[in-house]
């Protein structure tokens, strides 16, 4: 059974930084994509950033230049470094895994990020 556990959320002032972590456990195939999504109140969940097992990344336009996604395959961990945070970045951030050639999808429980103005 695959589980994803996020950590690192919290309250920060605008312009500040946070680093989110997500640790995967269970059977994780060598070919996978890990990513971060977010959902603000009364809005749809949206992709923030994702990274393949080979290191290819893509970002939402709204976070380019401010957020950096990275991963440690040996630790089965993905990170999201968030700099220059804005109030509009306030949301619950979810870790996502597309596992193996079938891209079976898993989600973490979410971690709250609140940016005050």
C-alpha cells in the first residue's frame, strides 16, 4: 500500500518562504512522477509543480521563478521550496504520485499553507 505524508506547511508573512516535504512509502516504481497540487477555498485543485523520476519538471505559470520542486529518489521524497510567497498562494497543498508504467495515482492528506498580507 502506497502512502504519501506531507509536512512543512504553516503560517508565513507575504514575501516569506516555506519548504514542503512529502515522503512516499510502500512499493514505489522507479518510473514515476511526483508533484504538488493545491486547492484554495471554493476553487478547484490545481497543479503547482511536478517532477519525473528522471528529473524533468514543469510548473504552473503563477509559481514560476518563485517555487522549486526537487526530489531525492533514494529517500522517496519530493520537496517544494516556496519563496516570495503571496497571499494568493494560500491553500491546502497536496502531494501526488503517479506510480509506475500504469501511472496509478495516489494523494497525500494535504498540508495547509497560509500567507498573510
